[in-house]
C-alpha cells in the first residue's frame, strides 16, 4: 500500500474504500491504529502502517481483534484518537470488550471499523455486524462511496469525542475494495499529549446508572447525526414507492430505478446514519409514501426498526405497505445487486422486468468453461498444507480407527475440499478447532473411540487458540494438535504475526515461538518438515498410536508464496515419460488424481503425466509419491 | 455358493471393491499382494490401507487378493495349479516327496525356528543362482514384521525364525518386480501368500510376474494382527524385542515368547482376540501352491516336515541333499495321517466360512 500522507489536500485521488477510511482517520488526527487481518478489512491497517512513519503514529497488527480494540481504547483513555479495524467475525471476538467499553465510556475519539463480507466471499460465515450497534447502543455510520468513507470517518472521531463513546463505521466488501475519486482534506499538525489522570477510573460500575448514561450518549449522538447531512432524500415529494437504503444498496437502488425508468416515481432515502435512526426524518417520509421498500445488506436491520417505529405511529401515518426481506421481495441472504432491486421494484410497481437475455447466464457459463481451463479450489503449487494433509490422511488411514480432524481458520481451511483430501471434518471460527478437539479428546470415557487430530495455523494459534490448548492441557484431553506453521498469515495477504517477529510497520518485534509456548505448558512437542512426507506420516502415526495424552506436532515449512518471493524453490521438475505408468493399473495417474498439485498435469496425447512448468514451483514433494520414480527433481542451477 | 451381482448393476472399481469386501470387512490378512502393486494401497506396522480412490475397473489388486470373493475358491486354486502344471490333490496339495528334515549348518543354531530347513534352502537357492534375490519376512524397527529382500546368506539368516503376525511381505515382491531387472525371484511365504503370489505370477496383465521362480511355503493354521500382538505382549508385561516365538504343540495351549529377559507363556485365550478374522476363510494348511512347503515335525523338536511339490522344489531339495546340507528321515505314517487330518479339517472349516460369507 502507499503512504497516504503523500496525497495532496484538495487534489482528486483514486482511492480504495479502505484507503479512504485510513486517510480519513489520518485527517482526523489518529494516533493509534490496531487490527487483526481479515478480508475485506486488511488494507485499512496496511495503508496506515505504510503511512505510520510519515504521520508519526503507532500502528500495530494485534494478536486478535479484541486486543486490537483494547489497545485502541487505551489510547482513547489517554486522550488520543484511535481506531480498530476488523472483518465481521472480528466484531464477535471483540464483542465482550465492546459491551463493557460502551458502559465505561471513552475520551479521545475512538472508532471501530467493521468491514462486512456479504455472501461470505472470503469468509467462513455471512454475518451482519451492525447488530453490535444496537446491542451496545453505539452510533452507527454506513458510507456508500469511498468519498463518504473519508468524510464519515472524520465525523465519527468528532462524534465519539462529543458523546464520550465508541462509534462504529461499517464498510462492505464492495465498498472497501472499490476505487473511486476522493478529494482528501488537510492533515492536522500536532497532537495532544497523552495523559491518564490517575483520579480517572474507566470502569463499568455502578452498572445501572452507567447504563443510563450510555443511553443518554446514544440520544445525544442521534441529535448530532441528524445534523450531519449523511441522510439524504432524492425523488418526488410523494413517491409511488419510497426506497430506504444504506451502504452499497443505496447505489444499487438508484441504478435499479434508472434501469426501470422509474426515477420520477421512486424516492430514495439514503441513510448514512443508521443507528440510532432519525425518527423525525423517517416519520416525514413515511407520511409521504404508501409503499416502502428496504434495501440493505444483509439483515433487515433498518427494515425491522422502521417497522417498529411505524407501529408506534400507525394511527397518524395510516396504512402502509412494506416490502423487503420480510415480504420475500428481496433475499434474506447474500449480496444485493441492482438486478435484484430492479426485480423487486418492478414487482411492487406492477412492471415487467427482464434482467438480461434469458440465456445470457447459461451462454456465459458455457463460454467460460470452454475458454478457461478448469482449476479446482485448491492449495497453491508447492503449498506445505498439501503435504501436511497428505501425511495426515495416510497416517489416519493406516491407523484405521476412523480418526477425525478438527480444523480452523486459514488457508488450511481448504482441507475440507479435495485439495486437502477432504481430511478436515469441522471448521468454525478462529481457534475453535482447539476447543472442539479438547472436547472430543475427553469423550473417551463416554465411549468415543476415534483418534482426534486438531490442525491450526501459526497465526490462528496466537489469535484465539491458546485458551483451548490450556484447557486441553489442564483437563488432560487426549488429542494430537498439529500446528501448520508456514510462518505467514497467508490467507489474508502475508501480514506479520507474533511468530514472525515483525511488526506491522516492518520493524523487528519479538518472535513468539509456538514450540516454546507448548513446552512451557508441559506439552510433548516435536517439529517436523511436512515436505518430508514419510517422516511427517510417521510422526502423525506414532502420535495417534502412542500413549494417550495431549501432543503437539509443529509442521514447519514456509508458505510456498513467501518462499517464491524469497528466492524460490530448489528444483526443476520433469516427468520421465518412459518410466511413467500413466493411467495403467499400477498407477492410474496417482500424481494428478490423488496428490493433485496443480503443477501435475496429464498429457492426454502421450497418456503420461507431465509437469506444467509454468505452474510448478519446484518444491520436489511429488517426486516422493510417484511409484515409478518417473518424477525427477533436478537442482535448478544444474538444470539451467 | 456366492451370488453373482444383480444383473445390470455397474461393476464397481477394483480398489473400491477390494476396500469394501476385504479391507473394510476386516478380512485382510496382510499378505501384501496388493501393496505397492500401485501407490493406492499402503502398508505400515502390519496394517494395509487404501486412503485414496483409484476408480480403475479392471485393476489387478482385487485379482491378486487371496481374500477377495470369488464364486468358487477351490476352483480358483485348481486353475492356478493347472497353470503351474501341477495336479490338484486333497487335502495336502500336490506331493512328490515327503520328509522330516533338519539342517546341518551349525551357524544357524539358535536363530532358525525349528530345523532351519527354510533358511538353508533359501540360502542355497541364492548361492546356486536359482534365484537372484529372495523375499522374506523380518521384524521392522517397531517390532512388526515386514517384507525384506535378501541376496546373501547373512541376510537370509537375519530373517530366520517365525514371527506370528502378518507382515505384508508381498509388497517387497511387488517392489522387486517393479524394478528394471530380470533376475529370478524367490519367496518364503504363508499359504495365503503362496496363493497370492501364484495369482500375481499368472496374471495376464503382469508380465514381470513370471520372474517369480521359487516359492517356499510355510505351514500355517492362523496368524495374528501385528498391532494386536503388540497389545497382547504389552498386557502380558513383555518388554523389548522378541528373539523367538512359538506355538508349542497341544496340550500346551500357549504362545511362548522369548526376549532378552526370558521366556513368557501367554495363554491362548489372551491371543485369540487378535487372530486375523480373515484366517477363517483360508482352506490351506500347507501352502499347496508353493514349490516346496515346510512346517514343524510333530513330536520331534528341532526338525521340520518337508513337502516337495514341483520340479523346481525337487531340484532344490536334491541340491541340498547332494551338498550334505540336510539330514532327512522318513516321516512316520501316523504323523502324515495327523497332518492330512489337520489339513482336511482346515479345508472343511474354511468351506463353511466361505459359505457363511456368501450367504451374508
Ligand atoms: C504365522 C505363522 C504360522 C505358522 N503356523 C504353523 C503351523 O500351524 N504349523 C506348522 O507346522 N508350522 C507353522 N508355521 C511354520 C513354522 O513356524 C516355521 O516357519 C517352519 O516350520 C519353518 O521352520 P524353519 O526352522 O525352517 O524356519 P527358519 O529357517 O527359521 O525360516 C523361517 C522363515 O519364515 C519367514 N517368516 C517369519 N515370519 C513370517 C511371517 N510372519 N510371514 C511369512 N514368513 C515369515 C522368515 O522370513 C524365514 O525365512 C507358521 C509360521 C508362521 C510365520
Ligand atoms: S505418479 Fe508417476 S507413474 Fe504415476 S502418472 Fe504420475 S508420473 Fe506417472
Ligand atoms: S514439484 Fe511437484 S508438488 Fe511441487 S509444485 Fe511442482 S508439481 Fe507441485
Ligand atoms: S492395483 Fe490397479 S486398480 Fe488396484 S488400486 Fe492400484 S491402480 Fe487401481
Ligand atoms: S489380503 Fe493381501 S491382497 Fe488382500 S487386501 Fe489384504 S494385503 Fe491386500
């Protein structure tokens, strides 16, 4: 990412939503930013990290989202402005702290960014994190464009300081990763001296009066937000249909009305401040329209609240018809699109709407499958996880007691697919694989006889796995934990983590060693290179067959992409087709059918395997699985 | 009789059939014939497993498996004997000569199981160039038996003595057959392994199989699972590698195991749970598909029974006799009768087990 302090105030720049959020925070005088990586939020902290030196701010990748927000709160208590950014799942991790922070209150402006991922494009779940605003009585802002991102973040810091509480700003995948023109404002000069008056106590008791204070802060926020100009109406005075929309959906709604040619019949109330809702504004627009459609992602958040508001004023407002997710006009799940909204509007207004040529999608799919070679959802060529799951699969199969593998969050989550030989039996949230393993590891006394293996990445290990491990140690759970240590947070874009010993801004930190942590807990722990398939298989086999108890294997091998950047892999691979057994009995394309590295292809014409030299990175692992010794690894220098 | 699959039912892939009908049915006897024939079947610590899906429909793995369901198992044996040019003979299989014997090789003392006939014959076959390499069974690093390949007398002696557990030695035969060499190969194997080896050698799509030129069969009534045996030994407090094990003849009723610490007798009731379930299907006491079969000599410790079955077996025995390597004596008629009865009983039990299997 680029140093955002280099942007010139007043000069139009093309910025990603995430960069606009970061720039807005810099313009607001941010002093500390902390985050845990996760799509689609990661670039916010990355661009702040790259601006940290010039802006003179402190930026960190934290061990998890809760710690990130706690660090930000610490800065706020000393009067500095601070921000924590995360994806929707991170809000869950931080939730307990949020629900207490909102009672204690804050001092320096503090903003929580949640970047949600409708349709779960790069997530394990689909979740609308706006729930946190209602749950914790926090003001909520929803920008629709990068320019609004910048403006709303600045506003959010002022608002936070005005009410003395956390403010939530919610982005979306489409917004975070969209680039659009943004005009940056000036950067501040100077910052307050951080100071915590020792007479000041930030806590939550007495709870009930503090709870009242929190409600009062929200009410005050509502008044300020009503003046913000972030809620805007466009359209006729008494529209045939009022669309109430937020976020990206507001843009989709405008586009849909245009597509249908009903701009003059449809009014669009675009809400940028969605909690608390501006009741006076809503009452006015409800009065002007008989029919209301809600456009938002993903849950019917505004929809439900507006209907509740209407219920209290129904006598004055008269009969209304509400459309949206509850009525079935829009889906309850997944992203919205202009097409979906056009369909809903047409149905409500009695128009016909033809999304595209009916066969268009079909034709597009056919064309793609003709022109684009099939690639399964899989690990990269040379990925150590493929080797790790291979060893786990072989060992559990030889063990023969139908062992189960509890997975976790990271690239290795793909173990549920064929690329990981479907060797992962459960995946939920960060760290939960260890808790599940711990539970399974105690079921023996209840008759559970299958061996239990947990897999966790190195970054996830530090994020939320430790309590599960401590629990297993304490309660003597019987399972094998395999730490897939590729020394990277690869899934989210190679951010450093506690094990890598680098900080967000590229400075040296203190590397925290998984092995030492395990040993300190008194757990038997062994480091294995998963590229050595036989050794890795043997280690897993011995662990599951051996004495019961908690054991840790660290499968340590650098992520193939990181290795690629650091000089690459050592081999140039080739299949000796005179030795290859092809699809005859005796092999039946074992390399491409069973091992499935994308670097291994089958040469249909020759009826023999072939290395795809463009794709293969030269890790050499597949040479170990060929029964005929046909896959040859030569040192790259020698081959060149 | 075995039911033929319902008409019109698609033939399932070979490995998937082997998995369902033998491996997952718990009937595998770890002979090793399917192991290493291709990489889809693996073996470790006495255990055979097939972790991946192969999908090939006319594969050899199921054809060579002695435990794969066939409409008529005795028909299959008769066919293989015929291919070898030997008659089917019940209950002991084809016989040219029958002897009691022991080796006259002092360096074998204390290492061989009984009379040391097997080790002597294997070493001789190597020395005389009848075979270039022999596939034997030996304890691996974790104590479980596994296939080994021997070219010297030293290597043969290193594998002497019986291990009462299944060791998948035919995987070593497969490995040797896959290499680009043409020397003749020999095998020491249990009756199930002699059957599987005959199937391998006769397989129309395994040209290399013809390199198997000598099979020395061992008598066998049952075998144990390697991991099961380890558990039994642990439970009996036996520590350290076994230097000898034996099922002494009735009425002993024990498995006798010797380690550096001494000898322990483990009652048969403790051993029975780890007997391979698949052994119940085996009709063959004396390895009828071998060139020459060797077992214990009833009531005569330190001696073996020898059954010579083929020309090749005869040649080897004659060589041994000519070189004064063996002391031979006639097998008493009563013992021969006992052996025949035991062999007939095993056939009858197995026939019943196959019938039950077919009836599901
Ligand atoms: C599982 C098993 C069950 C047996 N059951 C009987 C029986 O019921 N009645 C009977 O008379 N004899 C039985 N035998 C045969 C007997 O134990 C002797 O192997 C045989 O008499 C040859 O004796 P020897 O002194 O010539 O052996 P040695 O010269 O010591 O040679 C023994 C050979 O056996 C091979 N061997 C050892 N363990 C195994 C194994 N697990 N699988 C395959 N090969 C192996 C070795 O490679 C070695 O070459 C059994 C053997 C085994 C392995
Ligand atoms: S595993 Fe080896 S023999 Fe089999 S197809 Fe691949 S290269 Fe050929
Ligand atoms: S060497 Fe083999 S396993 Fe490694 S990247 Fe190349 S094809 Fe894939
Ligand atoms: S032996 Fe042949 S059919 Fe059987 S698993 Fe191997 S390749 Fe497939
Ligand atoms: S009995 Fe032999 S051939 Fe059959 S599955 Fe077991 S090891 Fe393979």
